[in-house]
C-alpha cells in the first residue's frame, strides 16, 4: 500500500514500497496550469537540470556524482497532462538489498536530487550563460526539426485548428520559435524563482525503501508552503465548428488528419468503453481501420488513431498516396459505421482487449510508469487506477457499449496536406 503524507501545504510525498524492482526511483514533480507563455521556460529548466548546478558547476562533476551512486541515472522532462504542465526530475539508483550489507544509497541519492533541482547554476542572479545559450540553441534546433517533418507539420496544423481557443494544447512542449528566441538567462532565473515558489510539488518514490526514512529525509528539505493548484487534469475548453480544408505540400506522401471530439474523461464513467472503441477503430495494428485502409485497399502507408481522454479527442492520421484522400475518407466513414452497428467479430474484440491489458501489464513492470500513475492518482483521488480494475474494466466492455461510443464520434477537423503526385 502506498504511503502518503502532506509535508507542507502544496508539497506532498508518495512512497510506493515494492520489491519488484532492483532500483529505487525518486521523482520531484512541479505542477502548474498549462500556459503557452511558459512552455519554453519550463522546458529549458528541465533541460538544464542534468547539465550542471551550483554544487556541481562542471558537468563532469555531476557525472561523477551519479557514478558514485553505482551509476545512478537522471531523467528530466516536461509532460502535458490535460490542462496541466508537469516538470519532472527523476533519479534512479540501486536499492539497498542489491548493495553490500549495511550500505544505503537513499540519503546520498536524495541529497543529490535536491541539489540538482533546487540549486541551479546562477551567475549574478542569471542562469550561467555558458550553459544557458547552448541549451536554448539545442531546443530551437530540436523544435524546428520536429516542425520540418511532413507528418508532424500536418498534425500541428490540425491541432492548431481544433484547439484554436486553447493554443497551449496545440503547441509543442518546447514552445514556439518566437518564445525560444525571446528566452534569456535573466528571464529564466526569474521564472525559476516563481516556479519553485508557486508550483504544487509532488514527490514520488517507488522501490524497496522504508517510507518513514524517506519521509524524514524529504521533510528536511527547505521547501516553503504554497497554494494548491486547483486546475483539474481534464481539459474542457470550447470547440470550433467543423472545418475541412487542404493545402499543397512539397512531399511525396499526403497526410490526412481527422480529429474527433468524444464525450469521455480520463478515468471517467465511460473511460474503458472508449479505450476499447478507439483501439478497435484505429488505435491498434489489429484495428478495423488499419486492416481496411492498408491491408485491404492498399491506400495508406500507415493509418491509425490516438485517443487522448484527458482532452476528449482522438486524432486519426493516415499517410497516403496523393489523390486518394476521398477514398480513404470513405473507408474511414465505413469503418466507423461498422463500429456503430456492431459489425465486428468477437475474435477481433477480444484481441483488442487482450492487447490493451497486455500493454497495461507491461507498464506495471516499468518503474517510471508506476511513478507517473501514482502522480496522476493524486490528481484524481476517487479514481481506481489499479491494474486489476483496469483489466476488469477492459474485459467487461461489450459490443453494445462499443456501438454506443462509436455513435458519439463528432468530427471537428478534416485536414489534408496533399503531397505532390508522382506525375507532377
């Protein structure tokens, strides 16, 4: 059973004791409402954490500190969870039962994690320019590389239309070229001060550890109380009217993007129903859409859907030959009608259910996923996120429930990025 303790107002510790893993994973998570104008700052802070800090100003020193913990690993990043932005630093190190008798890494490892997160390398109050500028340039390069990809460009265009009233949902987590260009070391230091003072903090530790020992160590950290972030995970913003359009693009392949609104919420009443429905539709290699578009009609290089229950959307993406979009649209409509009328075999339904359950069982064996689920459970305390409940929920979905969900798919975006035909 997980150990849960409020350390201060707005600062919470969760410990999930488990002997399943040979390592201990300790993560510090900063939680704030997702906002377009802070995306770049939050990504840069996460990117700078593993480079250097005030205690280890030389990157080689930080590398040695990790090696001194028998090769501990550090992962940092930013996640978008519905309407929330979560900046995380996660340190993974060997549990005491794998070490020589009497040796423990927990105090030393948590001290290192504290220094990485709360002691940035500043010069005259600004982030050290020698590290800030290369990281900003790297971020700009990575962002432009993503935007230059044909399939990514199409998805971003479609999402910009769908989330036109919530641009923070459509943007990449790095921000935009303009926000990256505008970032500077002084501004970032000011934002870090704001972030460490106002973000809600969730500390999650999993592995073979004594919860009381972990709580005593973390409780000694100098973290001031702060307000509770009231923003829920679920995004419930305004939707635009249906729009269908296309643009010409200098690529050999066309991209068809269709975005649907679904009346589903993350771990809400119909969550498992919609998971199975969307996997049957296009969210699996065993889906009806994949078989119809690629295997039977040979019209697509790939075709599939991606359900995001936290925003109530599913995004259909198909890489197709130029000039075949109308044929693919017709197959998509036929596939959705199949679901709406329950026209699929029991074998396919059961295969999808087993696939979803297998994926969840795999997550239960990954420590990072256990950490993430513990964090999300804190945001949704009434939800039962156990693997047992997930398995039962998926297994209990019926043909009639799939048909009912399929009838709720509301097309909001139909965007074609038409590539150049081979004859051009």
